[in-house]
C-alpha cells in the first residue's frame, strides 16, 4: 500500500527527515519520484519491510497525488430517435482529459496535517457521542 501511514503518521517523519537533513524541504526531482516507485515495487515483490522516512513520505505524496487525479471523458449526445445507421459516425467521437495530476508539494505536508486536524475537531464538536458511533474495521 502506497500510503501505509496517514498524515498523522507522516508529519513526525517529515519533521524528523527535514531536521536531520535526510530530506531537503524542496520539491523532489523526477529521479526521486522514479526511485520511490521502483523501491516501492521491489519492496512489495520481496515483502521487504525496510524503508526510510524519505521513502514513506514520498510514497504518501504519490498516493495523495493519485487520489486527486480526475479523468474526464466527454461523449457526444447519442440521437434518441435514429432513422438509420447513416446518421451514426463511423469513428467514435470523444474527448479525454486528465486533470489535477501535478505532484503534491513536500512543503504542503504541514498544511495537510492542519486540514486533517480541523476536520477531526469539527467532527468531534458535532458528533460528541462517540460511544454510539460504529467502529471502522479494516
């Protein structure tokens, strides 16, 4: 799984990696992304559990990016009452667009945590009776 930790687990790793210098607080290069994906695939094939903070953080950002990507497909309106097949185009006519595929920024990790914290606080404020809430089981 690309995002083995949620933002609450990522933020301490991010802070530790930035403070130690193992992760510069700059946007990763294409080489960093390729290495991250390659290492992830090799680790899942070998069931290897050894992973660096940088690897986990970049996997989280890849996962966050992929969750935000949208694929839009536009199809032409199909005539409801066709009189013949002559009115149907021989080539399919459609348009496909991929949006929001930009890699998430490393520097936004603290912002993701703040947003998550606001969501949780809002939920707790408006759903104070947690004892009656159903538990999520993975």
